């Protein structure tokens, strides 16, 4: 799979703390994506300090841009009722 993502990793992305094979940067990126999508106003300096332990400022901008793009595309697909071949379920 692209960028080293395996089916097993994808299957556990909703509970990264329970999947031992995620690295700390991967867990932080997942947390960033979730918080960006559902609670972006509470992304505080403490969280960004944790991100900066593993990512450069440029990488954080790239990560945020990718998250924003995926979130936007997902909303477009929802609004236009475009079929999703890879649904994400929330537990």
C-alpha cells in the first residue's frame, strides 16, 4: 500500500492507542486529524508542542493541509451524495 500503510493499520486507525505497530508520530498525526475534524478550536499550544517533538513546522503545515483537503473532499462527497468505496465507520 502507499506510504507503508497496511490493511491492518487502516483497520486500527480509529483506536491508535490500542495498536502497537503505530509509531508515536503516526499516533500524533491521527490525533491531529481527528481533532482538526471535530474539535479544531481546541488545538492548543501544548498539543503543537507535542507535534513539534516529531514534526518540523513545514511538516505540520503539510499535514494540516492534507487533513483539510481530505476533510473538504469528504464533505463534498457527502453533500453531493457521491458513493464512497471505502466507508469509515465511527464506533
